[in-house]
C-alpha cells in the first residue's frame, strides 16, 4: 500500500507544471480584452483603446490587467464610473451584475454611440445587449446579439461568430 | 529509495514556483473559451458562491462529470465511493432499515447531517431506525429518492453549520445542486449483475430540457430501476438438512424517480424558480425464517416453515416554489416555500399471526409512518466593497403520523416478521418553529477574510436556541490558505423520536400469557414511570483548523482537523423492566415486560483529520488525467453518560456501535484518465476496520480495499458505451471471528456483520449506454 501512495505522490511531481484553472473574473476580463481583435468599430482611435466599467468599483482586476498596457499596438485605458450619466468616450462598456436593475436605462443611454456593451447579466444579449459572457460546466461561453451589433454599426469577424452563440434581435 | 519524503516536498515547492509565471494575456481566444474556470460552491456561507479552495471552511465538490463516469446509479452509493468519511452500510434482516439506507458523515449519527437541494432544506424519511443498525434511533433524509441524472454537482461541507442553516447541520451539510441551463437531452440505460449471478440491476434515466428566455430552463429527469435481491445467507442449521432459508443481502426494489427543476427569469429582473422531486419505491426484504417448530401453530398454515417477507412501499415527494430579485439599492431578495413529504407503509406477506391459528391471514397491512415538512424563507443579501451581509427569516411546520395496521397484523402476537402498528401507537403530532439568522463576511484585505453568523430559533415543543459561528481564512502567501472556524450548533429532537411507539406481544414461556414489549412514546405512563423525560435538543460545539495549499491552479492539498462535541445526544434507552414496586405495578397493568424510549442519554466527542490531494493535468496530446487522494480519520467517543440506566457495561452494543461500529479510517484514490474518445476511471477505496457486539462480545472486522473500474467509449459524439464494475475483485468482509450461532456466526444465517461499509454482496459488473439528443 505504501508503494501505491508513493507512486501517487510521484505522479504529482512528474505531471507538473500544469495548466491553470482560472477564476471566472479573470476569464471574463481576458475575454473582454481579446474580443477587440474580432470587432471593428465604426471609427476607432488607432493608438488607444478604452474600456469603461460601470458600478463595479470593488473589482480592480480589469485595471490591474489592462490599464496602460500595450495590446495589439494599442494602449488600453480602464475607466470606472458609478452611473451611466458619467460615461465619456469609450469603446467597450462592461456592465456588471450589480447593474441588472438599471440595465434598460444603461442600454438606452449608449444607444447609437457605437459602444460595445458587454455583460455577465443573465439574459443580457436577449435584453438588447451585444456581448454576453456566461459559464457553463466551468467553461466560458459568449452570446452575441448580432442584430444589435449591426444596429450599433459593429463589424464582427466571421471567425468569432463561428465559435460563439449568435442570437438575433431584441427578444424582450 | 532515491527520493525520501523531505526531498519530495522540496521538489513540489520548487516546481510550484516555476508554475507561477502568468502567461495569461498571451492566450488565444479559442484557448480562453476552452479554459476551465474555478469550481464555485454555495454551501458554507449565505453570502454568495465562492471558489471552494478559498472557502473559510472545508467544502468538497462532486461534479456531474464525475457522477457520469462513476457507473453508479444511487446517491448513497455515489457518496460512499467518493467521500471517505461517508458511510452507508447495506443492512438486511432489520425491518424498515433494509429499505431506507442509513448514512453518516464522520461516524456520527445520520440525523446529524443536513441535506439541502438547491440550498433548501430537504425533509427526512418518516422511518426511524430502531433495530441494531448503524444509525439506530435516527430518522434521516432518504438520499436514494433523488435521481442522479438530475444533479449538476454535490457540495459537501465538512463543518458544523447550524448557526447558518439550523438544526441537524452537526457533522456536515450535503448540498445537491440540480442541473440548470445548458445541458442536453439524454437517455441512459444501465444493466448489471453480481458476480454471484444475482442482484440484477436495470436502471433507465431520461433527462429532458427546454430552454426558456434569458437562460431560463425547464429540466425534467425521470428514472426507473429494478434491483433484484442478493442473497449471502449461510445455511440454516435448524433444518434437518441445513439449507439457505433467509434472504441476507440487498432487498428486491423497484423504484420510479422524477426531478423537475425550473428557472424562468423575467425581463423585469425577477427570477421565478421551482423544483420538485418524486420517488416511489417498492422494496421487499425478509425477516428470519420460521421453521415448522417455531410455534405450536406454525405448521397449521406452513407445514415446512415460512419466510416472512417485509414489503415497504415508500412514497416521497417535495416541491419548491420561489421568487427572487434585486432591488435598485443592490439588495438581493429571495422568497421561497419548500414542502416535503415521506410516507412509509409496511406490508408483510408469506406470514401468519400465531394467535389467530388457522384463521390467520398470510398477508397483512401493518400500518405506516409519514412525515411532512414545510419551510418558508425570506432571504436578503447585500454586498459592499469589502463587506457582505445576508439575513433571513424562516418558518417551518412539521407533522408526523403513525397509522395502525389491520387488526390481524397487531392483535395477539401480531404478524410474524413485523408486527403491525396498533391503535395505541397511532399518533398525529406537529410542531412549528421560526428562525431569524444573519451571516456576514468582511474582507480586511486580500489575505484576511472573516465570517460571522448567528441564528435564533424557537420551536413550539422544546423552546428556543441561539447559535453562532466565527470563521476566518488567511492567505499567508498566494498559494497557502490557513483557515479555522468555531461554532455552536444543535439538533432538534425529531418528531419521530418524541412520538414513536411500536409495541408487540409474545407468549411468555414462563407464564403462558401474552407479554408486551417495545418502544414507548415519552408521555406514556410506562415510559414515564421508567424515567422518560421530554427530549432536549442535542447541543454541539465545533472547531476546525486547516490549510489549503495550491501547488498550482490544478493541484491542491487540503488538510483539516475537526472537533465536534455533542451534548445530550438522543438515543434509545436500554430495554428496561420495572424495579420499584410502583414501576412493576404500572408495567403489569399494561401487560408490559420490557420497555424502551428515547432519552438524551450521552455526550459524545468526535475528532479527526481529513487529508486531500488533487491534481489534474492536460497532456500535449490533449488527454486529461485527474488524480485524487483522500484520507479521513475520525474517532468517536462517548464521554459522558447522562442517565443512570445507561453505561458502557449496561449498553455495550449501543455504545460500542457509536464508538467502533463504523470505520475510523478510510481512504480513496480516485483516478480518471481521458484520451480521445475513451475515459478510464479507477477508484480504489479502503474501508477501515470496525466492530459489532453480539451477546455482549465485541467482534472485529478487518479493513478492506475495494476497487471500482469504469471504461467508457464515445462511439459517436452523442453516444457513449461504458463497461465497468464495482468491487471488481469481489472482496467480501471477513466472517464473524469465533462467533458460532444459528442467526449470527461464521456458520450461521448471517455470516457477515450488517455494519460492513461496503456490503457483502460482492462484485458487480455492468454495461451502460447513454445517448444525447
């Protein structure tokens, strides 16, 4: 028996180093940064990329991961706002679950401004948002509301659309 | 040996530091979508789900993928093979206990485990174990009423949590999370049999899902199974030609199960939810064989003797309805009602009532038991920057009934095998309770997290109780979490314990008169004169201290020490006779020779340690290996006797069952390897030694290793065939060492102890086909 346990411990050693299990927040943040590669804004600043995060001040992960970093030849800037009236020029608006009660108002406020809305709020894409992140069996999934994206003048790469769930229209 | 223990530990530290480099930002998009995220758990805190490795208290998780690759079809078997401190023996020839599987955590009582479905309290079975089985004196949740295919994951909290969830959360909490959004329709058929050729099992599952708007869903799981009996009885030497006369093994069971889980989010931020479970089990087991000379009337009806068959029909269902939402000030609210009902009806076939002689029927309706529980909760939750606060109120109503059987089942000597409940046993008792609770966490910084919880609860029968919990975790370094908790808890006496009675009569060989004995309700004059008092709640104190070391994000080690002291544990008294003239007079007036009743008889102390190592690895060829090593040690001691009638000497069988009847040590080595379309699962289980007392002598049984193997092959994307076996090397426990006898003994009818943690039916081999559509 002792030999069996020893083999088990050795297995631990042989098999390291390892792939990572990451936190949901970290995976969400990573998807948020990567998605810009697959989406074209109507007009875009060639040097800077701005992400605004609403009403999620306790989560500094986005800031730590991206602020002032050069990704795909663009300098990322992360802004935090407390309510939608404070929104300024931005490429992405990340709407955390804390905003679910005010979602309709937030989406109304950014309508027609070519801002990519991203959220993990349940039913976000069906409620008129553009990109929804959710987790299924510990794996991240994306749901994109294509009609809403087109209405906001986004061009989404077909390679992205192939690997995400696509829905159409405001399904409220 | 090239590597000693010290060098192994050093290597692990070095290797883990090499793994610390974060190449996260360079990942490809598709790789990110293929990443596995952390496993989150709800149980253990009312303040939202969190990574189970960062929990202030020890929590384990079994996922539906593990369930699928286990080849197991019942929840009690699944937990027995995945959780070392979980024990669920297979009892036989023990009346109702054959039909509802008792289980325990850490060798404590089955009613000291709280079971939740989707975070809501599950009702217990109406059955009260009164024979000499593991769990004697307890009513507990019947785990096998929940279809395995309906389960997304099982969370097991290894800590007292009565300050959060109320009564029963003493040795732990099992939270069953039902499958939610995103699963596929599936059908599975499982068939197998024992190596000995009996115990055929045919099990079919159907899982149907329909998506609703906003990731809502309606999930329906249906399961049907038939488990034929196994028989490992020894020869009955009372016969002229010794033969196998009694069924000793698994009962013959037919069961239908259904589970419904619904979430219907609305556009206005409101989520409507509901779940329901249903189970009907028809279970047949036997009593001991009655040879033709068992009674002077036996051969009037059965010239060759007879084997009474106890048939239990068990109906169990529950419904939950709830509504939840979030206010504009970020307060989350949840209002719900959960009702659960369990009804256990006894029928005895192939039997007779000796008192009725030739007029005796051979089949009897012996009456039944039922239990209903209805809980209504309102929960509120709010998060701030570092502070989370949740609170709630709960109202609960419970009802317990005993219904008498047919007159022929209880009159005179009653039906052989199991005498029916008589009208004096009938009871319709209820109580209510309300509770108010609060649970808060405060994150001082990235390293230190503190949780405090308190719960006040008032029961209509025994009064009020207030309990508190303090837990904290500290990350000494990023990879190392230290955690500890201290709490008080309680377990309310069950309505069954306060109200159960079952008396039966036999012919006193000295006087030739009918004499009554059995279990008496606490307020019965017989129980009162023998010293019965109103039951108090069991009170507990819990301490845990442990550590989680994450060598990498896919490798961790957990070590947790636990301490649980239970005061006033409820148990059955010894069988008592009248001692004083008053007692003798009262017992005589009822024709009672011996009586027993429930009492807060003892104080117990349970201590132990859990060690768990888990590692997962994805190889370059995308094959995947998961290894888990889990060792558990617990020691149960009776540290105080509260009644003069109970002592180690006078109650040896009961006390030894508590202290030594269940394995102190157990170990699991779980291996799962997946390559291309094939998945190999090999689980090695070590069940520690245990003891059983017969006729005031303790008999020991050896520890055993048992292996389970499952190999599944994905024929098409949606079609999987699996073959496997449990206890594949056909291990059986050792027989009674030195005990010879007709009923119990190496040469008797029951050759093995009913306490055996892995049963005694031997190897089981199966094939399973599952199809997604």
